[in-house]
């Protein structure tokens, strides 16, 4: 994410940047939940695949924060990484619950 001209602290709509970090990664987590729910590998070994999913999300969140060191006007921050991870895990949990309600609890 690059800073947006005119946006305070580089985040649009006047929302705190942590809200954007959380929200964007929550969407990512929900999309991953949909893929996880339809995965043959997850059906065979759900705990192992879920562990790998969380590890990949962790690495992606860390990678985006580290990459910000090379973007003018941005800097990596631990609190942003925590917001990324919290959003992704919440999205994964809420997406999984929504899928269960929609397709499996009938």
C-alpha cells in the first residue's frame, strides 16, 4: 500500500490505518476460507492444511510489512503485522462459519 495523497496518515476515508490492515486481511481470510472449504487436501487432513494456511497468511502478512521498507512514505510496523494477522484469522473464522451456515447446516 502506498500513501494516498490528501489522506491523513496515508489511509483513505479518514479511518485509522489499523482498520484498513485488519479489513483487507479479513477479506483475504474469508476468501481463503472459501478455498479451504472446497479443498480435497483439507478434507483428507484438515488440521495439517489449516496449519499450513495460517502459516502462509503469517508469511504473507510479514512479507507485506517488510516490503513497506522499500516504499516511499511507508515503514514496516509490528502493530500493522498484528492487525494483518488478526484480520486474516477473523476473516478465516467468520468465512468458515458463514459457509457452514449457508451450505452445511440445512
